[in-house]
């Protein structure tokens, strides 16, 4: 199963991820040719859509200088049974890194989605959000879903009722975050569009070489979140989204013909209901705008998968 991580790229040499990086079998490395005629030269391990100037198609180096994409990728597919670090949710899943940041133009996001759909991605992780919608991105998402890609996006970290995109599109599974008390994390954005929730608070995953996300964004916390050099702890619906992606990839692995509609239905209907999202005494059985259908449950989802 192939998962597209549309993000800041990925550390393709990370010792706990390298074995699970997607390789384009139709391309010959380093010959300067577009061997598979997909429009991208030497795209061996994905593509950097944010590379070059505004007129550029990008380049074939999806390496991660920020750490965000690698952290998401690790939650999905950090190598299992290798006596290193941690294990991703979807064993032997292949990560296709598609870099859109630091220049996440809607045209480049759309191009990344189309690339994922045309080059064999089964699931796409989108741990980013824009506060506006565009026809271009919406059509690219519809194209990918029609080609069988299960689309998941982070709802946002605003702790308000609002729409962020791509989570706000109907073709996408919108994901909120839970904490270690199995309640909704206080930062998680909510609304009637929210489909599902997943762990997103203090999540251990992979660290891209030389990066420190919180050291950059929160200068008062340099080195605080780094664990044993190769690992990192981070919070956000960005971390919740790849949990759902990992479940979707696992379901697609055991049932290759599973459609995006059926996969979403199974994930939602087998979730553990969160009746009191914030632990304040509310009684909200079933779907609600704070937790969606509840917190994902991989075991129950597998039981319900044909």
C-alpha cells in the first residue's frame, strides 16, 4: 500500500523509515530522463513541488528540512520489527513524499494530488490547512478520490468552529485530535464537517535529520521535544491525521478493492464514541461536531473490513 505524504517532504534516509520509502519502478535513477513519461524527470522517491521559482515544476528532491512531514510519515509507516525506535501503524506501507512546503500554492497542492493519484497512491495524508476554498484544489481532490485515493486532512488547531481546507471538502475525511485521556484535545478545530478523531497530543514519531520544529516556531523550546536524536514529540491535528491514514492504509492492505467511500464508512462506524468530548459532563452520543463519529479503533475497523 502506498501513502502520499503531502507536506514538508520526508527524511528518506531516516534509519526507521528508509526501508518504507516508495520507489518509482518505472524510473531509472540519475539518467536525466522521464523514463515513465509521467512528466517528472528522475522522480525516484516522490517530488518536490515547492522547489525552484514560481514558474518551476519543482525537482526530484523531497527531503525534509522542517521535520513536519517526516513526523507524519513515521506515524503511518515507521519500520516495524526492526528493533529500532517505534512502529508505524501500517506495516510495510510505502511512503510517497510529495513536498509542497515552504511554497504551498494551491496549484502545487493540486499538482501533488494529481501526481499521487496517477502514480499509485492508495491514501493521501494532508496535515495542512488553508482558510479559503478553491475550485482547483476541490477538482484535484475529486479526481484523486475517483481514482481510488482515500483522502484525509487535519481539521486544524484553532479550537474554534470553522472550516479549514482541504478538511472542509466533502471528498476528504476531516480529522480532529484526542489527548491521552481519550477526550478531544483543547486545540482541535471542530464543526459539522468533522468526520473522525484520533490521537494528536504529545505523539512520539520520527525526527528528520537536523530539524527541531518547536525550536523554530517556539524559540523558547529548543531541543525540548527531541528524543534520542532520531525521534520527536509533537502535538496537533497534523499528528491525528496520519493515525487515520495509517488505519485506512491497513484496511486497504487487507482489502485491496476497498473504495474510499467504504473505507470511510468503516472507519466512522467502528470508532469509539466520545460522549463527553471535554470531560465537563456533556452527553453527546453518536456523531457530534466536536469529535465526529468518535476516536478511531483499528481492531474494530479490521473486524468490519471485507
